[in-house]
C-alpha cells in the first residue's frame, strides 16, 4: 500500500450530504406515513406454530382461519415448507392453541402437530417500547458525555448525530419494507449503535492524533489523510462482521432473520456514515487545528516565536 | 528488549487461559434427560424403596434407564432419550401415586472433579431448553386499599377505646382518612392517636367554618411504595414456595419492574397444571357458627363448596368475626381419616394462631366451627374509552365458600385437622395452598409463552451451526489477509470464545438465542482490535520503522483507539442490560462480556503470540 497516496474522500462531501439527506428524508417520510410494522412483542397477540406432515397450504390455512372468525391473521412458513407460523391479534385464553388446531385439522388430511403457543401481552410491549426509546436516548447522552470528555465537544456532537443518522435509516429500512419489528430487531438496532459508534470513534481517534502532528493547515486534508489511513481497517472489520451476519442470516433460522437483516443494513450504513457522515459533520462544525492543540503554557509559546 | 513479555506476564496470561478452559469445559458435557421424583411436601423423605418402585415400573413399561440416585429430598432417574421422558414420567406417577411429584429434568453429566471446583455448564434460557414463561401482575392497588381499610377500622376502634366521640370517620375520594369532631380537644386527641399509632400517615388539622373540627390523614408516597413493595415481595416468596412444590429444576421467579413477577419453568410442558398451582389465590378463615340469637349485623351467610352439602344443609350462618385466617398456618399435610377413610388436611398453626384458636375454642366446645375457603378470581373487563380504544381492566372477584362445618370436640391448639373435603385431590391441593402461604395481593397473568423442547433443541442446533460456520470463515479470512499475524489473531479469537463461555458459566448467566447472536456478533467484531493493531503495524512499516519498533508501535498506539472504541460500545451494552428485559438483556450480557474478553485476548494474548514468533530476535521482514 502506498502510504503517501491520500484518497480525497471529502471531495464528494456534497454528494454524500445529498445522499444522506435523501435517505433520511425517505426514512422519516416512510416512518411518518407507514410507521413500523410492530411485531407481537409490541402489539400483543397470539403466535401459534404448527407442523404439517406434508407441504402446508398457506392459502388454505389463511382462509380456514378467517372463516373461523379470526381477524388479522398472518400465516407464514417458518424454517421449512411443513412448519407454519400463525400470528393474530387475539386476546389470551386457555386452550386457544388447541382450538386453532381443531379448525386446521378439520380441513387437513394428515396429522398436524402443535409445536408452540405463545401469547404476548400488549402492555408489556408498550412498556418495553418506551423503555427501549428512553434507554436509547440515555445511551446517546452518556456516549456523548464520554466522547466530549475524551475528545472534544465537536466530536461528541458529530458522533451522536452520525448515530442518529444510522438508526433513523435502519428504522426507515424496516418501515419501507414493512418487515416485522420485534424485540430482536430492537436489540439489533442497539447493536448497530454500538458498532457504528465503534467505527466512528476509530476514525475520530485518528483525526485527533493527526491534527497536531500533520503540517497540513486545511482541516479537510487532515480528515482525508485520517480516513485513508483507517480505510484498510474499516473495510476489514466491516468485512468480517458482514461475513458473520450473512452466515447468521442464512443459517440462523427464522427466529434470527430479523435480527441479522437489521444488523446487515446497520453495518453497511454504519460503515458509510463513519467515513462520510461523521467526518463531514465534523467539518461542518468547523473543526480546526486549535480545537485539538494541547493547551500550552503562554511562556512556551512566546519562546518559539521567531 | 522490545516485544518480549516478562516471564510473569506470560505465565499470568497462560494461567487465565488455562482457567478459562477448565471453567468452559462443563459445557461440553451434554446433560442426560431425566425424571425427578420428590415428595409432595418438603417434609417428606425419599428412600431406596421409593426408587425401587419407580425403576420397577419403568422396567415393566420397557423404558431404559440408568444412573439412579436418591437422597432424602429427591430421586433422579436418567434416561437415554428425551422421547422417553414423558412416558417415564407418566409411568412413575401412576406407580407412586399422588403423594409424589414427578417432574422432567435434565441431569448434569459434569465430572465430579470439575464440579468440586465450582464449575458448571451455562444455564440455557427457555428458548433453548423449552418450558413455560409467565408474567404476572400483582394488583398492588387492592393491597393498598386493603391496608387503608384496615387502618380506618383500627382508627375507629382506637377512638372508641379512648372514648373520643366523633361525628364521622370515613374515606375521602383522595384516599385519606377524614375524622370530623365536635370539639378541638377531641380532634387533637384523635390527631395524637394518628401520631402515635399511624406513623406512616401525614396529618393535617382543619378548623371548619361550621364549628366542627377535622383531622385528615393521608398515606405518603413513600408509605404507599412500601405497601406495594411488601405486597410484591410477599407474593414473590409465596410464588417461590409454590413453584418449588411443582418440583421443577432451576425455576426462575423474579420481580420485574414495580409490580410484575416473571416465572419461568424450564422443562415444564403442562401449562395448565403449572398455572393452576402458581396462579391460585386462596386463603382460609376459621369462624364460629353463628347462634340463632345473634344480631343480623354480626352474622354472614355462606354457601357450601360441595354441591352435595349445599343440597343437604343449605347455607351456613357464620359469625362475622374470625378466629384466625390462613396466614397463621405454618404447615399442612393431606392424609386420610383412619376411621372414616375420608380425605383430610392436618394443619399446624404458628404460636400466635395457636393461642387465638385455643382461646376461641376452649369456651365454645360443643359449638360448630366453619372453615371458609376464600378464592380470589380475576375477571378482565373490556370497555371502550373515549378515544375508541379498548381498555382491559382486571376486576377481582372474591368467592367465599364453606369447606367444613364441624363440632368442636375439645379445645384446639396448634395442631388440628379439617375434614369434609370432597376427594384426595382437593385435600392435597388445599394442603399445598396452605403450605405455600397466602398472597398479600391478588395476581393475574399478563403473558404466557410455551416453548417446546424440540424447538429448543432446534434453536441450539441452529445457533451452534451458525457460530461454527461464521467462526471458520473469519479464521480463514484473517489467515489469508494477515498471514503470520493472522495466526496470532485466530488463536486470540479462539481463546476469546472459550473465555466468553467460561465467564458466562462462572457468572451463571443464562444463554438465550439472542445471546448466541451476541456471541456470533462478538466473533465478528472481536477481530476489530487485532485489525486495528495489524493495520497500524503495516502503516508503521510503510513509514520505514524497523520491524521490532513497528510491531511495538502497532500494539502501543492502537491501544488508546481500542480503549475508546470499546468503552463507548460497552456503555451502550451496559445501558441495554440495565433497561432491557428478556431477549435484549440476554444479548447485552454476551455483548458486554464479549467486549471485555475480546479486549483482553486481542491486546494481551495476540501480543504474547506475536512476541513468541517475532520478539527479541533480529527480524528482517515481517510477513503481514
């Protein structure tokens, strides 16, 4: 690798800003219009998992259940053609799993096995949603305080803004595709926060290191040099994490698919944002050499004057 | 000399790795499916004879078993396959009868020498082991109301005792006790009673314009919190007792938030049975039968619990005043009346209860005493509010019915029995409920989840497979990209996973499916620290630094970056743990432990290996 070749990342600042703005606008717009497709963890309801002997006819199951008077029924394959997951917004009562099974067996030739009946209370979901939201805000504040202390306030603002950027876009992704948003997705989003922060801090750390030592006067140049120096690492780490997530997405089963897809999107966005968004914001906040110069004694400064 | 750790540092790192291997080892021993037998009451002792009966029944049913153990508290029979568990349970239950609790269990196969070191396998969450999860809400409002009411009654009787005359003493809308008096002296005397007897109330005295005098006492916010806490705590204890009676291994009974309790029963599949036992809210009251001459205000009429008795005798009239309630019961066993062969419950009272019972029965020999069974049931009322949303409010219904009405033959003490129960099952259930104590406030189920054991096994298989594949791919990538240093990183990564498993086992953390996801993610991110170091070494080499200095600078300079990056992630993980429940918490535990262990392995272990390979020698070229 040639060490003196600096990639002019910030040359595309404006394009990146525009791109981010479009993504953010789209995400917020979709969140406002479509909202999130909250899973049962949040809305409350019943989840029944059944296993058919042969390939299950989802359409038939759907019509059977709606004829039986169940509303808002979602029927999907779960892992294999024989396994079916049925979700509906229904209140809890004893023996409901058996009741659903009875309706299904009435129209099915083979044996159907009831594998799981789960009821999730809506109140719990609400509480958790609030807790999750408050938790995320709290986490951001603490992180901001830490970065402000270890770096400088401009870094803290830029890091947290980049985080918010990532979270909103991942949420937007879920909103646009209408993918079920459950607790594991929430956990994944929080992991995205952790990951993207990690990435941003690594870049910032290099900028912090380079400002006082580089003889460049322009902040943009310092940022470009720092980004180029850390690019190798950024790509390798994102690469290994992506490898792992792709495996998780492919082999982790249906239960982890929401989790892994949220993280996949999050890491791509997080990597992009640590290069283009966080540094861009830092420049936007007009970071200059003086922000990072170690406080020097007045006398020493005078001595160095020619 | 550069890049040499002192001997002690190497030994220390090796010691940590060695310990990690030892403590992670129990996870390699898969537990055997087993059936556990315990006595129905905790006082009951098990012996070889019981075990022999059980194994004989299994042999007759053709179910293979091995490794039976018995101790006074419980017996364990290991099986070859988890498919045998349910039939084995049924067979044994039939052979031993209802006085034994037979439950499915997983028996540890950890060797004794490991167990003697205190090492054990990670606990598996419900999603991995199968079982039931209940979330219950304690109706603390009713506990508060009960306490306020009893304060009101107590206050009134104090006023009567002290001969203070009052115009009225009642509850206000805001939940305060308001006493109205004719003179300021009476009011001040009443206020003095409040001050002395009801210290958790805040008082306020008012001189009314119409010439009356008021004292108002309110429960402070802290007092109400205390009542709530007490109610939840008491219910928690009671639930623990009840769950223990179910004979489940490693149950979780935990408070969650202000008024919720989580109950997790691994291995339990029979939700109905579990719900019946833990969800039951019952109490007893012992009251004398009212005399026909008693005033109507002093007696109450109750139905019999058994329909037969109800048809035969009609309603029973009992005195309003009770002798004692179920809170004084310290022990209860079901047995048979040797003469009539009817089921009965032998009751032991605590000393205060015994004294009261003795005092009441001594002077009333020949009269009849009624045992009242009180059951709290919850109905969910659905109404639509102004915004058109459906609101579900739980409503408590109290059902009081007479179990038995028996003539007092002689003065009763701390020990006596209740007869008149319908069947053995009812007797043993009543005994169980009395043993496990009373609930301080009613509870209702908010959430219920069942996870089948086969689904749990599938989850584990899927999780382990994805960890393995992901792990292998990352190892190959690192080796290809960083060559010799890739070896160091890969060993560090392997140690990291072992260390993580050891930490989780030692801390007794529960492994869940999101937890596995956390481990997988850790594997992906754990290389980050090494990547930071290695890319730094590459850079320094490109800057023209000699090899040894470059390696040293790589490890030294990357350190602050690793520290800052990991601490910020750790902050997020810790906050996640603090606010999260269930899956979020499981994920946070593995993530935060993973960050800590990966920092250790990436910085110390990887450097130690790099030192072994390159350290202290004159190296011309580093293969990175």
